[in-house]
């Protein structure tokens, strides 16, 4: 049987930066290309925005930070107990505010999190949330402006399909200065991405090495380098190195290409 849970926090901060209170509900101009969703995640995001805009509410925009939050929690749910899922406590013992802040989202904000497990499709997931009064309230909260939405499929686990929706009232997307190059679009990364160490992964789409690095960051890996086999030899891209150091690395990586990531 599918399970789904909801939580909402609101923190108000005085000008001096002093926390004056929070409320916990019962049971619970962005840079283009900054977030890349897979087709089912994108379908869910679109359905969620359709529910909002059809009621005169603003559409949510993707937040790279909240996407990281959503992806982290969706993965965590695959190894978490149902009791912890329903309380929104992750395997590190963090509640929603601690998790959002720990992964970089601004503490001076209203936040909300919807979880469910066992919903196979985007339509089933959004409908389950809309059928639950507390989840529906989060979906349609008028103060929310940005979101991250993640689906993790893990066969062999109790629910297989794990969804997280992370919502925030503060748009934390970077603003590109006039004339400055836009950030490289993040490329989806397939495989088990470590927070540290070495892993063999696969590019989920075509993109630049900077896009691969951005995609790894979304999955919790701060990459020091990535490596490809080109022309029978191993070629490395060192993050932050001068362009001449990476001159031999391909400017574009094909979808499906295997690569090695060194996470630090």
C-alpha cells in the first residue's frame, strides 16, 4: 500500500536575524537550465504547476538547491523505515528544516515537504497528494515560489517508487549578470553517486564536462575530476583547472557515455 506524508515549516526572522517562531502543520529570475528533470519528474512538475495556475496561483520554478534536497531525501527513503518516512526524519536524524538548511537552502523562508512511496507514475503521485488535505495545502500554498521534485526507483525495496517534493518561499536561483556566461546546464547522472570516493557512472544525457560536474553536485558529489576513455586512453577533466590543462578533454560528452567520477 502506498504511503505519503507531509510537513510544513514557517520561520519568521526579525531584521536583527532573531528567530521569532515557526509553525508545523499536522502530519505534515532563475538561471535557465539550472535544473534538469527526467521525463517522469518533469511530468509531475508540470502537473503540479497546472494545479496551481488553474487556481490563479503562480507557477513554481525549479530550484537547484531544492532539487538537491528532494533527490537526497528520495534516495534516503529507499533505506529508511516507514516510521521515519512518516515523520520526515532522515537517516541522519535531521528534521525538515535541518535537512533543507544542511543542503544549502536559505533558513529565512517558509518551506514544505511532501513525500510518498509506492506511486508509480507522475499522475498517481500528484493525485495522491491532491487527494490528501495536508499535502494539497502544500501543493497550493500561495507563498511558495520554487521547488525540487525527485523520483527514485529502487527495485527490491518495500515500495520501489519514492517521491519527494521540496517547496520554498524564497527564490534562491542565481541571477546571471548582464554579459556573463550562463551556468552550464546540469546533465543527469545515472548510477550510484558517492559523496566521496570513486565511482563508474553514466551520462544521462549529452552535455559539457561542466554540466556533468553540475549534475554530480545535484547528487551530492563535489567532483575533483571526471575521466573518460577516449582513443584508447584515459583522459581527465580537472575541476577548476586552467583551460589548457583540460584542453584534451572532449568539449561534449555523449548521452550514455560511461565515465569515472572522483568525489571529494
